[in-house]
């Protein structure tokens, strides 16, 4: 009928720590593979260890490949974290009626919240520098326990949110 639905998939930047963990896992597998030939008759035990190391490396590799999925349906915004393109974990959900404002990360409208020491921000963006990074400020009762959520909104999703709550969405920088 009059349902508004948008969804978006945002791949995350791989951090340096995740790259180092991947490299250590691969180097460990290569080291164990080299030990199989050196140890002779005891190499079979190292070979069993090698299979476990490869299995662990695959799991680490999948868990360091992260994407965020934004879904917006009739005023409800849901964020899911997807690991290795096959395992989904719920990250965040809020109603647009509970949001105080949606503004670009460089907007002066966020100054009050960003200067508040009790204001917490959760980043569900890709980690890359982007022009479409917005902060959704979700407030508690009378502004208490307010928190911010960094998201990267496409123009289509921003228009859908603007259509449902034009007074809360500020498109300008």
C-alpha cells in the first residue's frame, strides 16, 4: 500500500589489525607446512595440526570480512552486521519517531550533541572517507541517554527518510 522500503549493503574497510591477524594465520600455516617435510615420521602429527590451522585461518578470514546492511521500513531503521557474506548478526534498531535529527557528519546542528561528554557514538559506516556519512541522533526521555549512529546513506534512502520525517532530516552540510 504506502510502505516505504529501502535497503543498502555497505562493505567495511579492513583495518590494519585485521590484516595483521590474517597475515599471522597464513604465515603459521606455511610454517607448519614446512615442518611436515622436515620432521620425517613425526610429520603426520604436524599435518593434522596443519588441517586445524587451515580451518582456523578460514574462520578468521571470514570473520574479518564485514559488511553492514541498512534496512529502512516505514520509519524503522535496522542495521545488521554480516560476517563473511553468510552470517548475519543484529547490530542496531531504532524508530525514526525516536530520532531527534539526521544530519551530515560535518553539520553544525550536531555541535550540541558532539560536545556533550555523555553522548556516545556508534560507527556503522564503511570506515572510508565518504561524502554521504550521516549521524542519526536517537534520544532517550527528554534527551537523556541520547546516542548517535554513524551511517552512510545513499540518496535514495535519505529521500525515503526525508519523506517520512522532513523536520528531522537535514541534507545540507
